[in-house]
C-alpha cells in the first residue's frame, strides 16, 4: 500500500492506495511468443537467438544465455531453478527490466586504446579539491577521491605556499576557501587513482610556487608515487603516448619552471563580486545566459605572460640560478605534458607547427570566441596537441558550461566542476559512461583526419542526416521505494511523465515528452519517438522523469544521459540517477532503441 494526504479538508488524513505491479508490455509478450515459438517457456537456446538478433549481443554464446537463465531463476524462483531451465513470459520480463542483467551499455572497454592521448576525450575535473562552491567551501582530499572513483582521469590542484613559505598547500587562491595539505591530496590520489579505471591519471598543477617549493613538490611526488610516475625520456615529445602504454601511471602536466619569470608575482585582481553576476543552474538543469562574456578569468590562461613566480624582477638572475638547482630541475623533469604559453595571436599559435606536442588552456569565454572565429584551426590543433577548457570565474556556485562545443572542436580536456550539478554535468556523466566508464573516449574519426588539400572537419558545416534513432518508453518502476517523501506531499498519487531528447550538435538537439500517467507508481506509457541525427558519434540521449504538480512547479523524479554511439539496440532497463548523478537504486525505465540508416524510414 501507498498513501497520500488530503489536506483541503477540516482535518488532514491519509488515504491509502495500492502500488500495483505492471505486467509485461505488448512488445515484450510478442517477442516472447516469437522466440519461444508459441510455447509457454523460453529455453536458453531461444534466449540466445533473441539476444543475438534483437539485443545487439553479437558475441554472446549459448553458455552466456544459460547463465542468464540461471540468474533469473535464482533471483525469482529459488526452487524452480532445480526443476526447470527455461523462462516464462514473466521471467523474461523480469530479465529485461533488470538493470544489472540487461543494461543498455556494454561493461567492457571496446575502443582502440593504442592511439596517442590527443585522440581521446578525457574525463577532466576543475578545482578538483573543492567540496562545494568556488569562493568559500573547504578544500579536501574527499572530492578528489570521489572523482577518481567515478572515473575522472584529470585532477587539478592549485599549489600555494603556506604563510611561512616552507610548505605547500592546495587551495583556490584569493578566496575564502580553507586549504588542505598537498601531501594529503597526493596520498589520496595514489590510493584511489585506479579504483575505477586502469588508464592514466593526469595531474594538472596551477603552480604559484618559488623554485625552492617546486623542489619540495618534486620530492613529495617522487616519494609518493614512485614507479607509478611517468617521466618521459625527452622533454620534446613529438607524439603523446597512448592510454594503453600508460596504464596505471601518474602523469604531471603544468608549465615548465623556465616559462615563469616574466612578471612580478600575481597581478592584483578586483573583488570577485565586481566582475559580474554569479551564474547558476536551477534544479531542472537549465543554463543561464552568459552575462559576463568579456570578464576576466579566474585562473591564468596561456595568454598571461606573468605566471606565479614569487621572485622579484630585480632578482631575475638570482632566481635563474636557483631554478637551475638540482631540486628545481627534478621538478621540471617530472612534467610529462608541457602546458604551453601563448605568446601572440591565438590563431597564429594554433597554426604554429612545432616539433613537440603540448597542452594549452583556455577559459570558456576565450574558447567560445576562438570557436566562432576560427573553429577549423582549433580542430587542426587538437589532432596532435591537447586543449583544455575551464569554467569562467563567475561560476562561483560550481556550475558548468555546455560541453558539446568543446567536444565538437576536438577539445580533449573539457574541465568541469564535478562538485556541482545540473544539465551540463549530466551530459558530462553521459559522455563518460561510454567505453565502460574508463575515462577515455576515442574521438570520432572525422575529428582526427585530414581531407583533400589538408582540409579538416568544419564544426559550422551543415551535414545531412546520417542515422535515425527510434526510442520507445514502455514503463517505469521504483519510485515508491526511492521517493517515499512523495507519499505525503500531494493531493493524489503521482502523475509521472518522461522527457526524452538528444543533446548534440545544434541540428540534432530536440526534446519530447510522453503523456502523463495519472495515479500510478508504476506508469506505463508505450510512447515512441524518432530522432534524426547528423552526427550520431557525438549525440547523447537525455532522459528525465518529472512528476506533474499543479499549480506548483513539476518535481524532479530521476534522470540519465547515455552515449548514443554506444547504445545497444533492443529492449533494455535504464537506471535513473539523482541531480548529482548518484544512482537512485530502484528507479528505472524499460526502453527500446532502434537505429536506421538515413535512407531507411523507421
């Protein structure tokens, strides 16, 4: 039984209602009838045929199908598993609606992992040490651990001297954030770096240290990571190593010390509140307009010639001597991915052909301007080099920008505030559910190849439809277990509806909604939608369930985001997550996915 309150009466009282379990949808019954050949039970061999022909399990064996039958019978029929080795239509439905047995994404790394690092989108965090907002929250090793367990592969640490200038702290400079010791962060990284993925973890440093403390950092890193640390034999890498070559390795990326002697200290910046309004994302994940297109960045981009050296201009020669000391040289040798400094026009720098590969960083505003003015130059640069994009300064509440513009231009490190939430973060989670969540997703070939006359992909080019995705939303279940707070807040049982759509290039973006199901904790919709896709290789399927609440704002009831390019065809159980991307546990949808070529109408 479920319950809800009737509060328009003289005294509030509780009305009871039954939570009824919905039976198999008509399509499931038809599939069962077809593959069971009209019988009342489906054998393992018949299930194997269904998996191969409908579910996209090309490499599945009869032994795999037998194991599935055993698991289903053990879960729902403890005794029957000893007397029969086949499934009823209800068993078949239970199997299809089980997220652990019938997930829409594969659980094995399937992409080629032997290409250079620059050929992959890399799961990247921004200010990874903050537990909350960018201005006054605590710094800790806890969010670093949490990010690594989720599969994040790039961790950012801002390094500052303590007040005595004899030790190194991690904090967001010139804010009210409380620091954490660097060594504590390094130990957390060592312990959890490969708990979710064996592929390399990259540490990006925003370095505000003098040469003496850089030497101390080098010692900390060497002693903490030991053989895990990757140190290239040459400073001038002509090509990045591959994720496969770098399995279980830690990589350091920052500007080499010699590139940090241009100016005295750090230029004073205006109070953060004077730079513009704080940007927000509401609980629906809507993105606000950008009120600060021309504002300063919260971390130094590669245009800044003055980095964070603590030496005075008058003592440059003395600083040079210190920098050449063995400790500082050791720090420099640890830097495997050099963060290059842009010395002139961005377009010219992007076109500059150097013998060594490098990484550059741009704020989201500067990147957006570059994408508008010379997008193909950005694409060409990212074919061999690494581009990192980071959030603008005014995202004080740890909101995020839209990641698709970075991916369509080939940017490998689209750095996000993982401690935030909202639609943009949902898209980031969705992209990196691909490739078994290993944190590296191979870029589409069109971003890596050159055509006739050295042409590269133009993100502005209008393309024809390449594929069509047909999505059917059958039903949902689990809210009465995970959303018990709904029971006593509404005048009637919940009225759920599902929003389904595509996040991708502008031509592919679209959202649609199912009808609302009244007074039902296990809604059955049977609604079908089609989505023409011009670039399916970058498309993400967005799913969000809402509870209709008149006259108030509709309430959130779960979401997920799935990479279209890895979706398995067929009928699958789709687990839903909360606003921060945590698994709700029981809430799930039963959905069907079908793909059609452009010249075939669904």
